[in-house]
C-alpha cells in the first residue's frame, strides 16, 4: 500500500532533516538563481532575495479577490462532508515558491519553450541522465528547503480533527509530509527518495547529494532559470564534465523515485486510491488543472459514485463541468478560512 503511517511519516520527516513538528510560523520562502561552492566543497544557494510570506506570488497566477459567497459555499460543502477525500496538485505549492508547469503567465510552459524530461529518454540515455542530475544537483538545496504554506497546514489540521479521510497529492515536493499529513498517498512519488533502476534499492536524496559533492569537487555552474520539481537550467558546457554516481549496491543507474512524464503510476497505487475514493462521501480538488490522466481518472471514479465534487484552482480545469462548486482563489488564502468541524 502506498500510504504513510504515523511511524513511516516520522521516518520521512527524519529523512527530510526535520527533528520535530513544523509550525506555520516557521515558513520562509527564498528565491535566487546563483549557486556557489563553499570552501568545504559544499554547494549552497546564494539567494539574492529573501521573500516573506506576503511576497511569494512569483509563480502564482493572478486571481480575483475572495468572494464571500463562494467561501460560504465551500464551508457548507466541507461541513456536510464526513469522509472527505482531497486531491492536491502543483497549484498548492506555488505559494511555497515552487513553480508549476501549466499556470497561466507564470508556469514553465508559459515562461519558456522547455518541456519536462521524459521517462523513456532518462532510462535509455546516459547523457540525458547526466544532464538531469547536474541540473538537479544545483537545484536541490533550494528545492529541498521549501516549506509548507497555509494550505498545507490547513489540510493537515483537517486530518487531525477527523475531517479528512484521505489526501492524494500529485506533487513530489514532500510539503504535505513536512506539514504533518499522515493519511497520504504520493501519487507520483517523492523527490526526497532515489531509486536504482536495476535493483530497486531506495536511498535518501540527501545522501546522493553528498556523493555528488565528492565526485565533483571542482565542478561549478550557474543556474539560468528555475523549473518545477527541483530542476534548473544549465548550459551544455557546464553539464559535460559533471560526474554521476551509480547505485552503491549494484552499480545500476539512479533515478529520483518519481513518475516522470511518459511513465505510469504503479497499479497497486492506483487501486489503493480508487478504494479511498469509493470510501469517501465527497471530493475536493486543490490546486490542480487535472490535465494529467493519472489524477483525472479519480475524478471520473467520483462521478461514477455520484460524489459531490468541489474544485479550488486558479484557472479552468479538465473537470469543471463535473464539479458542483468551482473556486478561482489562492489555496493558501481560502483553505485556512474554512472551519473543518
């Protein structure tokens, strides 16, 4: 089963370097594109701008002011829900400073002509794996430092109070885990884990960062832009000399434990989430356009079960016509206003 129990959640928090419960007051977002090597041959992000919670709109698309009538409608929807299933997407994490792919004007597709790596290309090509890992190595310090925003904390609180039956996230950033969510399925995996493509060995991403540093003591690079999921833009010249370690157990190639574009979610994970949807009495989508079928299929299951569906997302989604309620608001502004009791 692909879910995080209380003990497993504690282990993951330890893996992330979190020694105790996180609080909303600890949130701090950072942006910057220049990366330097310290005297101890450790890479660090030289953030040119320290951003407060109120200035994290860099990757959040424009949205209208909160509509009190819509807030009241969502409150009624949540109040009537007894076994609520929530599905989150990249739109919940843009307010933590993580860019997404599809947001109007600010997503990767709107800002550049670049596209995400494809699973088949990664598996088949050592040079593509080298380029991926070089970029991820530079982007990792910033990506791994992102913290939950008020929307993540709100959902964690809903779970604690017994309102949330299950949480399914399409994100790979571990922010729900950092916020303390336990009834959680990471549909597309998690960037904080690394998988060997040959033997299946799982290791913490932080341990791989140390191996990168040992293999590349004099390598240097400057990021030329931010992309989703810990990716940054580097020149081909910078990538060519980057050395990538193999699995320490069998010597096989390493891959982040996530579902790349062109890959499929494991069948047991899909079956597990279908069961959670069928147990639910309502479904709330938070921060997802549902353009990817891996998440959209569960909306279809909810429709077949005649569950009421509410969608909170800035901009249109693939399932607007299936929803009884659609809200175009920031997740972190709206969800903390809802009383889950």
